[in-house]
C-alpha cells in the first residue's frame, strides 16, 4: 500500500528547525494521511492501520502544539 509507505515516511521525517509555514504544511499532510487511512480502515478493520493512525495523530498534535505556542502567564 502506497499510502502506508507515505505515512511511515512522514512519521520518520525529522521535524526540527521547521518554519511556521512548514509546520502548517506538515499538520495538513498528517491530517490528509489520517483521513485517507481511516477510509481504508472502515472497510478492512485492520488493527495495523489503527496503530498507524494513532502514531500519526500523536505527531500531528505535537506539531500543532508547537504552532499554537505557549499560553500567556495568568495574571494575579
């Protein structure tokens, strides 16, 4: 499956020294891969596909957390 190879390559890609626009592109790519794999998963119910989706989701959340930045300190 070509989609799985793409997902694994994305998962192994280094996410260091990325610009903000690179992070946005990476987040969108992760979303695209997750949704495409989900369509296949709905038909096959293959647990390996679910594992790949979970790992991609973790990586996507890390990218998005970095995009949003740190929340401001609470004023007292």
